[in-house]
């Protein structure tokens, strides 16, 4: 039996299928929530219309089941804060980080397009020229982040969107490590997607550098080719 603060208990009680209703209540008058775009173990993403600026946005809502885990709210907020500090054409822009009595969420640009993962599954082997363009753009984004002390740590095709104009956009900085902030990742814990992780990330024995992201991007390149 564990003690949970009243607000935490209220958030845990929100069923996954009730997230849409909770988001409607939290954003009324500011966003018109249209529907769910996707759902994973960490969060669900919804399409919405921002009323004041008359634009489509995506809203990422933290999974209610994570509220009982120490540090997860801070990690979720940090994802938004980390990405919001990075201003680059190939990194998804973050517009706002919010919380209500029921949910914690952030608002980001809606990318009209597809994940690189779905494109690879459809096309199989991709043309070399197209692979070069995607690698250049993703490398540019990661290099920009690395120069600012941010290592993504989960580079994979599912976290690379290709928009309707053909631009690659890196998303999901959920487990990014910021050089100057420590403590939100438990010592000795290995976090990431195993099939894309570098040897040093798997070993979890030392601080990761941008080279780990390069290794993961190399695996992505191999899959595309």
C-alpha cells in the first residue's frame, strides 16, 4: 500500500478511455479537441484546433498509470521543456506545457505526414538519394541538440516524422538527457529502445554523449537502405 497525494490519486483514477473527456475539460475555450491520433505506454496524442491562433496542434497527454511512479511527471514535463529550448527546423516545436487536476499535457506542432517507420515498412529499401536527405536533416537536428548538451537517447524511425513537404522532424525527447541536469534517470537504469541502443547505452555504465545518438541513427540508416 502506498500513499498518494489527493491530486495524484485523482489523476491515477482517470481511465485511458476517459482521457479525451478529461482533455476536453482541461482545454475548454482554448482548444477544440478533435480526436486521438495515437497511444503508447507513456502517453496519448490528440489532434486539436487552437482557437486563438486558428491552427492545428497535437496535444500529448501523460498516461494516468504513470502518476504513481516517482519522478514521471517531472520527466514528462522535462520532455516538453527540453524540446522547447531547441529551435531548429528539424525538431518539433513545443508551444505550451500545462496541467489540470486530472491530467498533465503539452501542446506541440501538428505534423501533417507520416513516421519514417511507416514509410520504411511500406517501401522497404529506400532510394539512396532520399536516405541521404533524411540523414542530413536528422543529423543536423541532433548535432544542434548535442551542441546544447542534449542527447536524445531514443533515435528510431518511429520518432522521425516526414511531413507533407518532405521535411524530416525529430520528435519525442521523452528520455533525453540534458548535460546540466541530473537525477531524473535512476543510476544504473537502462532506458531506450533496445534494438537501436548503442553499446554504452545498453551497459548504462557511463554518461552518454552525442556519439550514442549517432550509433542509433546508423541503425536507422541501415534499415532505410
